[in-house]
């Protein structure tokens, strides 16, 4: 009775040990691979960040060709900006010229008005008198 | 069977060994090494980023330097700098010109109010000078040369003399006082022009009644006070409508002594005050009016004026702008008195003399 049982149990146990060993090996290898992938990914990301930072630096570093070009572009942009500003100022000056012409006409019309001219003359005469009085107050 | 067991045993042993090896690999995974590498890389990245930030700041500072001095950007920059500077200067000049014009327009649109304000300031300044003189704190002297009864045909010549010497006078005007001098061919427009010329030249124009005891009002003071008031109002209306300025100083035709001998002083003064008037006489009479045979010549009239006021730091001379001898006198007296330090100023109601020239020096 025992012998037939032994005949069955030993191979079954050996098979079970084999199966467990294979399962364990596959599991640990899988975990190891997963860890490796995760850490490699982290490392790759860190390298990429570093590269990106370095690229960004190089792009603006005037000692590099790219950086020198970048600086030249910025200078061009500044010059262009200044030229735009000058053009805007010139445009404003033209508008101001029109406004000045209108204002001169308006002022001229106001001064030509008989009553305004009269009061302006009075004002100017009072101003002259005021200057004399102020000079006298100051002792001159 | 044994063989199978042996094979299974070997396989199981190999499986166990493989499992153990796998576990060993798992348990000895170099996670810390990875972490250190990542940390090192991140630290280096941080340094690069910091360097980048500093470089950006330096570049931004350089950009600002280039903006403030475009010549640093080469020939193109220098050309742009010149154009920008020119455009900026021209724009600023135009803007300043427009601002100035706008200010002038605003000033002209309110020229009447501005003139009234300046007149007020001017009167206050004169009063300030008077106070200094009275307090003995100024060596300046003031002559208020007043001319009654105009405007007349001679008034323009008085204005010319005043302009020649930069003197300001005070005209106590009376529209009908000069009827004789204009020989009844009243030229309304000429009188209006003269009155405005007096104002335009900065002289003071004040009230001496409309009739000045001539014509219908041969006896200005012989009627009731309302009639007298009417004559003051008529003259005020004419002055205001012609010059735009309301007179506020009154001089009695014939002088206050003559007037108060005929009309009640207190009531008259109260009435004038209620009408907004101060009244004033003079401190020196040139005696240029009166019967023709008594008229002084210009030389003696000028001498008399100069002598009379020589002791007065603030003097008020009575004369009339309807006599040629007075014209000659004023032409001589003004430069003489100016040489002695007298300023010829217009009389305003804020003057110290309003409260103090009630003594008639004759």
C-alpha cells in the first residue's frame, strides 16, 4: 500500500517543487525587470531634463554659434523695435502737425475777435505795470 | 520510475537554483545607485538652469543696454538711434508747441476772466507796495496822476505821452463834461474808442458822473439825491458797456468840498458805498481848469505839480485831459518825477489812498 503511494507522491512533490521554483523564478525576474525599467525611465527622464536644460543654455550662450545668432536676432529685434517706435513717433508728429495747424487757426480767430484783442491788450498792459510794481517791491 | 524521479529531482533542483538566483537578482537590485544617479543628474540640471537664469539676466541687462544705446547694435543700431532721437525730439517739440497753443487758446477763451483776475492781483500788488512805502520799508514813490472830464479830442495826446514814458494814469471820465471841447459835434464812436484805448493802455477809468454839472444838470447837486445817483449810474453804464470794467472809484465834480456844501455828506457817501464806490479827491491840484485867463502855462503847471508832491511818497494829482497846457505840463512833469523815483500807476479801489487821501493839498 505504501509503495504505490510513495511512487505517486515523490514525482508529484518533485513536480510541485519544480512548478513552485519556476513560478518563483518568473515572478522575481518579472519584478526585477519592472524595477529596472522604472529606474531606467527615471534615469532617462533625468538625463533628458539635463539635456533640455543644457540645450536651453546653449541656445542663448553667446559663446556658442546658436547663442551668438540668438543674440544677433535679439539686437535686430531691438533695432526693429526702435525703428517701429520712431515710425510711430513720426506718425504722431504728423498728427500733431495737423492739430497744431488747427490750434493756430483757432487761436488766430480768437485773437482777431475785437473784444478778445481788446482784453488781451488790457491784460498785457496790466502785466507790464505789475512787473514795475514787483520790481519796486523788490527794491529795484 | 526511478529515472523519472531522478530527472524530476534534477529539474526541481535546477528550478530551485534558478528561483534562488532570480530572488538574488531581485533582492540585490541597485535602486540606490539609480537614485544617486538621478539625484546627481537633477543637481547638475539645477546648476545648468541656474546658469541659464543668470545668463538670461545678463542678456536682458545687455538688451536694456542696447535699447538705451542703440549704437551698441552696430551701424543699423546707430542709424536707428539717430532716427529715433530725431523723431522723439521733433515729437516732443510739436507736443510742447501744441500744449502751448492749447494753453493760449484756453487763456484767450477766458481772456475777460483772466484780465479781471490779473487786475485784482495788480491792485493787490500796488497796495502791497503802498503799505511798504507807508511803513517806511520802501524808498519807492507813487504818483497817481488823475485826469478829469475826458475823454476829449486831446485825450489821445495824453495817451501818447503816457506811452512814451511808460506811465499809467487815471481818468475820471464824464461823458458830457467835454461838450464844450467837442464843440457840440459829439462823436460817439471817437469817445468809445478813446475810452477803450485808455483801458487797453492799462490806465484806470473811473466815474466822474455823466453830466458834470453841464447841460440839463447845470446844478448837479441842486436836485435830489436820486438825480445825482442817476448821473453816477449813467456814467457807470457807459464805462461798463464800453470797457467791460465796472468803475468803483468816484470823484465829485468840483471836488467833495464843493459837493458836500450842497448835498448831505453822510447820505451821499452811504449811497455811493451802497452802489459799490469809494470816493476820492486829490492831494495836489494843478489848477489847470477855471477861467481861461487864469490858466497856468505848461511850464509853471509842471513845476507846481512837481513841487507840491515832492514831500509826498504817495501823491494824487488833479488835472484835466482837455487842456493843451496840461498836456505840456504832464510831458514835463512825468520824466522829472520819474527821475525822482516816482512810479506812475493806475488808481484802483484797493489803494491805500482810498482810506487816506481825504486831505486836499492845494
